[in-house]
């Protein structure tokens, strides 16, 4: 019982210490230090326009993101399903590769 009480007291002291450090190090002027850009002032307005190239990069990112969304559950069941699952995944990856090659040909991956 004394050990549990000691752990609870130690935990309370650590929580109080974290709050104390936060009070000492936190910025005082809340209106100037925002949660974005690590507290730095933004250099442009939030509604400013983005270059059209970012939309293509976003679509390529979403393609790879969806690949990972479907690949994780596939990896969990591929041993049970067998060769059919492997063929289906290669078809899926082939379709994604067609999209990446198209984006590459259109210049979506160029940064200059």
C-alpha cells in the first residue's frame, strides 16, 4: 500500500512539475503567438492563393495515402487468402503506378 501511495505522490509531483514548467516557459502574449508555425507570425493570409502545382502534388499524395490504407488490411489477411490476394495487390499497385507515371509526365513532380 505504501508503494502505491508513493507512486501516486510521485505522479502528482511530476504533473505539477510539468504545469510549472509550462507556466514559466509559455508565451504571455496569446494574441501574437498562434498555434500555427510554432508561434511564428504567418507571412501570408490564410485565404491567399496557392500555386496550381500544389493541387497535383496533393492528388499524388492522396494516391499513396490510399495505397497505405488498403495495404495494411491486405497484409493482415494475405497469408490466409493466398496467391489471389497477391495478384489483386499487384493489380492495385499497377493502377497506382499508372497514376504516378501520368503525374510524372504532366510535370506534377517537378519543383522548378
